[in-house]
C-alpha cells in the first residue's frame, strides 16, 4: 500500500490536529488526543497525525498512488483552512512506500 509523509512547522500543531480530527469525526471513526490522531477514511485510506510543540507530522496511506495523491491534497487543504491565520507554505509529501 502506498504511503507518504509530510510535516508542517507551526506552533499550533496540536490545535490543527484536533480541529481536523473533530471535523472528520462526524463521518469516520476518528481517534485522537492532543498529540496524536488517526483518521480512517473509507476504501483503505487513512491519515495519521502527530503534533509536537513546533511541528505537525502527517502520514497518509491509500490503496493506490492516485488515491494517495488525492488524500494528501484533501488533508492539506483542510489543515490550511483551519490555519487561515498563518501561512503554512508549500507542504511537500515524501513517498515512504
């Protein structure tokens, strides 16, 4: 299964993690704490999040490369929506599998 990871430098990593997890908890069986979260989307797609005081780390997994690219794009779009007060820059994903 293709996987990728990315990270965003921000002092608000925990807040964004919690906001995006709460957002999707209405549709999916999301699990999260202030430091870690997992969003199990449908069709074998998932996103794991980890917040440190300075960084939001994201790991995405999907059944195929096209679904992975879509998932990466959707996750970043949602996080940037919650981070509208700060410029998170261009988020670069790196394939890990």
